[in-house]
């Protein structure tokens, strides 16, 4: 079919019985632009850039007028490239003004006819088609469109390295969340659970699968396999999903969550679902709410926007309990020894679940044995690996590291401060485990790498460093609110299939802050552990180096500051814990903040004592927290540690 014929059909669908600009107040400049279809290529090129700028500035009426002119001219000239790009701009602007009935046929044509050679553009078109269909309540067709979008996104991410996959998923994850909304709107909450599980931790899952067979394909979990995981690990799985408007038309929309989906999978196979309206609770920013809760736990003053949630409770920990736990309290086990595994999302990875307090003043750790994981699939893989490691690593000694001769951070002129309490901690734990610790000069990277691969237990008592880009926060957003965007500077990137390296600059400056809204800047693998420097090693065991190891460890404990933090992405937290899991560790115990020396030592010694008694890692951590709480009651002293991976 010729472009002119296609144009005629689309005009009929798009215009109906009225002129294009009838519902739009066109400016004289726009009216003038609409009078001439006889444009040369250079003029069409100029107008396409003008349309991009109008879209970015929110001048959707102007963009429609501009793109319509290019569209008509390109059709007359049989210019496929300009025609398709003008149609894409028209479809975006029409969807942005929420004219769904007119947007749908354009996105259908783009998805099924014009952009089929480019997976990322096809996926984008199907995703926007799904958005328009969702808002017209055509949920069944929206479900189909979003499944098609996801299938194309999977092709885009295939064969990319780990960090590129995470970066691409940051750009694509809105499609998975929108599909969850479509399924929930149809009452298909269990199908939505499968999508929610599939949409997290995928890059890590692929790394874990390829440890066993580099040619293996990552399988998608079925609903029955999710049930099976809860049953075989005898745990109640709580999976949180955060969804917002999920608009990604221009590519820079914020999409703050306004709903919280919670699925509870019980060991007997029953699945419960709860939906919490964040707006009704006056939670405009869940990240700020989590930030306030954490600062309350560590007795730190909070800066930034106020949080005035209309939830019961006098403290943030009480209100966070009401948000995350109270809606599902009736679905959780009553026995304190029964395990609950949380699978958070986004800022919820930073929540100190153990310190959340109910209306009676009871902490969550007093009611349940807690663990966490990036996804159900990671739980399954960690458990399978744990069974293998238990059978093969019994003849090797644990690796216990404490208080190295501290290295110097490059930006500073003095070494990190020594940690004598960490040395004492390492000595006691090594004695409990029947081994000798590596301390001070012996705690070098060279020495550690000699035994780390075979060690069944690895314990680091040292400094943990979170070396994120200083221009970005932990979510990858610019720390400067009024910083110009890349589009303000004339750089237009459509997210979905693009990654930008750390060597890229805009106007001579690093590009990352300017491109933070597009989420195209390659995610960094943040974090490092301080070790003794040598002539051949700088004294920092980085997350990148850890991820390249092949570990047989059943347990890794990072008794250091902020080792549970990192870059928070839609694929999970990218940092030290993830690197150890990617390297093969079955269980990783990390901290969400820095805690004082004395309670850390007490908690860690108690943890290993309890672990020796019954072998249940999650239960041992709970008992250690409660024992430490008796002596040091404030949550900052005992609630920082969290267990990820296999709990047994």
C-alpha cells in the first residue's frame, strides 16, 4: 500500500469528521505552518526537530500541528523515513493529551506495520498502544499489546552484559508495571503476580543460571513454581509491587508510584492480594517516606520534603508498619519461628523491616523470622546452590577477615581509621568456627583471594564503601533539582534500547546527570570493602572484582557500614550484596547503615553461636537481634542487618 493511501486511511481515523486542530487552540504560527504541504527535505527535518522540542516542552498542541505538516508533506513526497517519524511524533502528542481514541489507530499502525524492523521501537509502540487501551478500559486488548511489547523488550536486552541489561530494564520496566495494572483491573491478580516476579532480578538470575551452564536459557517461573518455592522453603513470600501512571510517551516522565500491590504466597499454596492506595494515605513520595523511616531508626535528622502520611501511628516506623504489614497481617504466620521472606521493590529495599512497629509497640522481628530476596527465582537458585555447596565444601576452612591495615581513599590524604573492635569481633568468630582470622597486614586482597573461592563461610569485619557517582543519588537521579536536562541542551534520546557510557559528555560535562530522567546511563556496580594494600593491590575489593569470582560459600557476612546499599534499580539493588550473590554465595548478610562497634560485635557473636546450635541462618539472625536488643534497645543498634538469599 502506498504512503498516500495509508495517509488517507489514518486521516479518516485520526480526524473523524472534524479538522485536526478543531479542539486545539492553534497559534498563528501553527496555522501558517499548516498551509503548505510542499516542503523540501531540509524543511521537514527542521520541523521534526521543532516537534521534538515541543513534545519535550509539553507543547502538545504545537507538536501536533508541526508533525501533521511533516506527515502530509512526507506522504506526498513518498518519504518513508519522515512519514514514519512524523506519525510517531503525532502518536506521542495525541497520547500525551489523552486523546486515546485517536491515538490507538496510530500506535496500532506503528506497532504492526511501520516499525516492525526495530524491536525497541516496536516495543515502544505496543507499550503506548497498551497504555491507550488501558485508559479506554479495553483491558483484554491492552494485555495483548503489552505482552507483545515485553516480548520485544526481551529481544532488545538479549546478549547484553549484566550492567547493560540492568540499564535497559530501567528504561523498559514501566511496561511490566502497566501490564500488572491491566491484569489487576481484570481481577487476574495471580497472573499479575507472575508478571511482577518476572519483572525483577532478571539480570542477576541470568548470571546465576549461566554459572551452571553458559548456554542455558533463563526459564520464566510459573505460578505453580512460585507456590512450590514457598512450600519447599517453608516460607511465606511477600512480594511488593509499586505502580504509577506508567506513562513513558516522551521518555522523561517521572512515574511516581501511586499504588502498592502486595502478594502473599503461603507455604500451603494459598495466594492473597492487597492493593493500597498511596495517594489516599497522602504519600506523595514513597522514597521520602522510606528516607524518614530510616533516619528515625538511626537517630539522624531528616532534611528535604516533609512527609505527612495519614496513617495510624506516632512514628514513621509505626506508619510504615501500617502501610506495608497491616494490610497483610492476617495472611502472615502466627508462630515467631515461621519465616517470612520479603521481596521488595525500589525504595522498599532500604526499609528496616525488623524495626517496623505495630500499634501495640511490638517490633516485626519479635513476631516473625525475616529474610529478603531480589526475586522468587533468586530464592530458588540460591537454595539449589546451597544444597550443592553443603555437599562439597565441608573440608575447607571459613575465611574470617578483620581490621586490615587500612588503605587510603584516592580523594583523601590519609588512610581510613582502624577498627580495633572489628579485629576483636573477627578473633571471637574465628575461634567459634575453629579457624584463624586474617588480621591487619595479613588481611590483604592477595592473601584473601587464595582461599575465598573454597571457603564455606566468609566474614568481613572492615570498612564498607559506597562509591556512587556524586552527581546522582542512589536511585540514579540528579542531585541538583534544577539542572538542565539533556533535551534542554538539544540532546534527544528515546529510552528503551539505548545505553550511554561513562565517557559520554554533553557540552564538555559528564552526561549522567543530564540524562538521569531517560535512565540510559549505564548503571555502575557500586561498593567496595577495605583491605590491606600491597604493592600489587590498592586495598579495595570492589563489587566489580567480587562479581568475577566463583564462590562456593554457603554464607557471606559483611559486618561493615552500608553493605546492603547500592544503586537502587528496577532490577534490584546493585552493590556488594548482589555481587556476592552473582559470584555464587547462597546467603549474604548485610547492613543497611553503620552501627556502633559494641552492639555489632555482640550481634555477630550471638549470630554464629545460634547458627552452630541449629543451622537456620534466618532464625539465628532473629535470635541475635533480639539478644542484642535486650542490651541495646534502640533499633539503630540491632535492626540494620538483613539476610538475603537462602535462609537455611
